[in-house]
């Protein structure tokens, strides 16, 4: 009876933990959606990634061999410090992204200390998200852990019917953040872009995306960023974030 009680306790605790995490993810997604829109109705729209990205390779495509090899490459990092970083990179919270990029900008970035930069990143990353939604739904690609039938280091995020692997949303947000931060602090471009790249590769390491998903995400994010650069309000927000950062030195 005691063992049964303990088993039920842990099952309930796990369920509550997953539910709480899902609620947290939903809250973070809502935070992105509520961000300021630089591209509004009546303006030329954001690029639609479904219109220009190539079709993702399937198992009969020779390019899938490369995706499979990179999937195996990613698994070699699990259980290492790099693998632990990849697990952390699975987060959605803007606070995490600020912390992740902080070393590259030589400042401790938080939503409280850098509100203008925070809002700028939320807006830019939301633009990237919106630019890939049709592509995710249209291509409906299975994720690597689903195809290979193997677990991941982040089991709480696994869903059997989540066919949204292509392009990678995390990689889009990371690349949008890196490009935007480079515009804010060009003198730190190398380190910023390195971190943006690493976050994308983290999705391969944890088995949630193929390399082609991540590569496509960087292309989609670059297109969305270029579109934002056509708006004066985007440059004004970048300048305000730049001045905010200078005031912290």
C-alpha cells in the first residue's frame, strides 16, 4: 500500500510539474504576442516563410542522410556540459534569452534593468515567430525524436502529434535576438552571433529539430529581420535600447 501511495504521489507530482511548465510556456508565448508590432496592418507584410523555404527533406531524400548524421552528432553531447546548456536553451522566457546573451554584451541583462531592450527583443522575436507559422503548419514535419522513436533530454516537451519541426521556432527566436542585439551593440557582433548560433544547434542536440530545420529557421529569421529594417520605428527602438545599455556602463 505504501509503495502504491508513493507511486501515485510521484505520478501526480510529475503531472502537476508538466502542467505548470506548459502553463509557463503559454504565458511566455502570450508575452511575445503582446509585444509591440513594428509591421502593422496596412503595411507590406512580414515575409511568409512557407513561400520561399524549400520543402524539408524526407527519408527518401539524400539530404535526409545529413539530417540523420547530425541527429547522431547531437546525441554525443547529451550528458555533457554542452548538453546541459542545450537543455537550458529549450526555454521560452525572455529573461533566459537576456541572461544567455549577457556575457556577449558584458552586461547583466534582465527585464527589470533593461526594459527597452527587453521590449525590442520581444517584438523582434515575435515577428520571427509570425513569419514561420504558415510554414510550420503547411510542412507539418515530424520531429526527430518522433521519427527515430527515441526519448529526449526534455521529455516534458514531447508530444506524439506535434508535427511542427520545420522550421525551428527556437532557432528563429535565437537568430532574431542575435541579429537585433548586433544592431544594438555592433562592437560585440562576433560573440552575439556565436551565442545565437549555439542556441540553434542546441535544438539538434536535444533531438527536437533536424539540422535542416535550424538552417531554414536562420534563413526565415534573416528575412523577417530585413523586413523590420524597412521600418523607421524599428531603428528608433534600436537606438533607445542602445542608449539604455550605455546608461548602464
